[in-house]
C-alpha cells in the first residue's frame, strides 16, 4: 500500500519511522518531509498542501491509499474533506471536527453544552469587550488566542497589566488571525499531563499518556515554546485517572461531536490539568503532539499503518488494540540558538550516528541537507531513548545528546525532572 505523509517535523519523522516498519507498506511518500524522513526510505517531495486539488491529483497518480496528515493547519483548512470526497482514506479529522483545535472557543462551548469538565471561561470578539470582561476573573488569569498559534497563543497573566497587555497584543495582531477572538479563562491549579486516544467517530481506544515541557529553560523558566522535551507514560496519570479521563472527557467529546453532526476521526489529544477536583480539559489538539508523538511512537509496538487505516475506514472496533512497551521513553529537543524568538539557521550538525550507537533514536525536526546536515528551524533534533524508569530514560537520552556536535544549538538539561524527583523519593 502506498501512503502519503504530510509534514516536516519531528512528529512526522517519528510517524514515518513507525510506518515503514508496517508489513503492509509498499511505498511511503512525504511532503515535504525532512532529511531524517528521507533516511527512513521515504520519497520526499514538494507539494503545496494548501492546493487541495494538487494533493488529490498526486494521490491519484501514485495510487495513494492512505494520507496521514501530521500538522494541524491542513486539518483546520479542510484538506481531509477534499481527500475523502475524492475517495482517499485519511487519518485525521474533517474541517468541522478539527475545530476542536482550530477554535478554543468552539471547544469551550462544546464542553459547556455537554458538561465536560474544563475551566470557567468567557469568549470575546473585541478588545474593548475583553478588557471589560477581564474584571470578572481573579488572578492569575489565562488569556488565549482563539485560533491556531503554533502552541504559543496562551498567556498566563499574574497581574492586571500583564493580562491587559496580552489582550491588546492578541487583538492587535500579535498572533495573526488566531487573535481575532480571545478566550479568557480561570487559572487551574495542578499538574499538567497529556492523554491520547484514537477514534473513528464511534469506537474510542486509549493511546497512551505523556508530559511535555513547554518552557524554554531549565526549571520550567522562560517563554513558552512548542515543546522542549517529553516523556511517556506519565505516571501522574494513574490507571484510575485515565479511566476518568476516558469516561468524563474523551468519550463524551466523541459522542457530542457525532451527535452534533461532526464525527471526529483520527487521534484526539487532550491537554489536561490534574486538579484536586479531578482531571479537567485545558484544550484539545486534533493531531499527535510534538514532541509527545516521538515518545509514544518509541513505545508503540503495534502495526501503525493498520491502526491508522482501520481508523480511517471506520472499523476500529474490530482492530487490534494499541500495544506499548512497558519501558519509559524520553525525548530531549535540541533547538537552535535564539529559539523561540528568532532561531539561528544554518548551523552544522554532526554526530547523529554516534548518538544512535548508544541505542537512542534521533528524530529530525528542523534540518536541511546541503552537503552537510544543518539547522533549518527552531526545534532541530529530538533525541529519544528508553529505560526501565524515567530516570534511566533521561540518562540514556542525555548520553546520546552529549555525542552530538551542534555548536549553534542548545537544550534543556532537566527533561523529566518532576518524575525523576519522585522516583528518587521511592
């Protein structure tokens, strides 16, 4: 079977790495892909994903049976709708269902209608209304750009001045079209965790947990990023809590979407806050997280292609349940200097073979090859390793990191720190 994978980051490299291990795969195409994806044997090509007819035409010419959409923008743009109308199976939701990520206000309203636990909130369509509405919230308060903002459209304001600045920035175009509307919500106290589920719109199966590290600096300091590292599973999300997440958040969401005529198909990624009152939804993503996908795929032991195809074809109920290694996996993001503001591009990278000789896997996130391997983005490499504990996985990942020569890059040195500290107390 020929498969087309859309995307160019570490998430897509992890998906490609696992897809090429599926016995049902004949040929993997990636658009645009990256040097790491090409090294897995994929054929990388330039294909404008905003030109739906061009993508559909390519699929017809190459006899593509399944399209896997990695990033969120093409999903929100409705590419899955066009492909399905053209008879191509797609792993990923339609435009209407992708609103779960494309509009934070849409998701909050859905939760309100169906009693899904989330923070109290209000939606605002103008700066004046938002500034006036701010007075009904206590501090700290969370200000969110409604639309897609590459994981950076969330401000936790500790003062009224910070909140007002965030509102003005969003409505002033600081986050582009994503800030045309703003959601203000109460701050939740607890520990964050990520929970993943696969659904074909009816059947829902768990697909593991993880914890991401959004802040750029050690000790969770500095500005938010797209993610500086992650580990899986997240022990704080106990089996009992996972059962509650499925019963109180994920399954009611899938049911609600189907009942409202927007059946959701693909992976549903729930960002959670584990509060004293139980798990509460922070937000949904309509695709695998990045870098959470890297640790999930490192632990996944099943046939990814068959799972994705069963999901796309609406036969998940009869498919094999997702299976995972009991090991922990941990990934460290190596980013270019200047990230998340203005990353330095063009820095040379050497030593990936040395790193992988330790048993780690290095996923390419933002690289280019022009004779030499160079940095071509903010987050550049995802160095991923396994271990019997988070402590062991962390040690293995950093041992591999230390074999990579990337002078114009940096990484956090404490990925997994919360769980490492808990393990040390046991």
